[in-house]
């Protein structure tokens, strides 16, 4: 028995003031493109851009790193920060910051396909809030949850020779313990040779000045963008192939 659409008796189901969609079931089922696109975004490798910023310079670098990540087809960026710490507090005073990116969780780190981490320098080392967060990642170290994933680092200092490279190198150490694959900035990035402010082979950086009021230079923006792009490109390639152990 064959049926026609719409059925002749459809008037029986019409409610005054309500318009029914009388397209055929085949026409409705065929409209799956938005769902497919949503699935594609859902399964994209996520690059966690994790930072601590006191006066905004490192946060601005982080946003340019995110733009680099988002420029890679098949990758998406997740921007997260960490709460400040003090000698009398082991947890954030608030579960959500008043402004800016949300606080990072261990699940953000575990589920990410890659990591780009940034901090201002503190005597040639990363700031205490970021170090405190990393000190609580032992469960991921035991499980190998970060092993084989790409990672990069970035920093900001008030003075041009205020410990940028030492800070970047110190930030790499816990990532090496986690078994992550470190990504730097090669001199094929022309901005690395032309910069008169921040930018190193070890990662992106910014010279903020003594008042933290110096805007990012175009070279600094370019190198932050390049760092995010390179980490994302490697993460996408690793996702498409057998992951590193």
C-alpha cells in the first residue's frame, strides 16, 4: 500500500493558531548538516592555553596564542587561568574569577590534546600560582595522562633582560616530567630575527616595561600566534596518527 504526503486527513490534526511542518519525513531527515558540523567541532583536538597574569600582559599574550591555535583547521583553543595563592590560602577565594578566563581544572588538562602555558617571570622562574597548579598534577603524572602531547610556553617581564629565557626553561621542566613533547619557535619564523622586544626560540615573550604599560609589538604578537599555531598543528597530526607513548 502506498501513502502520499501530506495525508489528506491532515486537517484533523490542525490546531487553530498553530502551523504544522508538513514536509515529508525524508526531507526532515536529510537536514543533518548542522548536526554533522557540531560533531566535527565536538571532536576537534582542544589546545589548553593556561596562564597566570598579574597586570594583564601575560593574559594578552595568551589571547594571541589562542588566535594562533584557532588558525589551524581541525583545532580549537580553550583559555584558562589559575587563581592567585598566598601563604594562608590553599584554594581560590572564589570558584569563579571576577573577570577573564575561568579557572583551570585537572580535567581541562587531562582532556586537552596539547598545552600552551604562560606566566610572568618571578626571579627567573614561573609565578607561584602556576607552580602551585602544576604541583597538584601528580595524578596525571602517575597515569601518564599528558605523555606524548605537544606543549609550548610563553612569558612576560618588566625588563628586557629580566629572566625571560630562564623562566621559559624552568616552565618546561615539569612538562618534561609529564612526558610532553616541547614545541619552540624556530628561526624560520622571521619575526624571531627582526624583533626588538620579546621573542625567543624557547617560546613567545613580551617586554612589558617597568609600568607594565607597553603594548605588545607586532613581532611579539606574530610569535605568540606562531607558537599557538605550531602546537595546534602538531596536536592535529598526532590525533590523525597513532599517538606517542
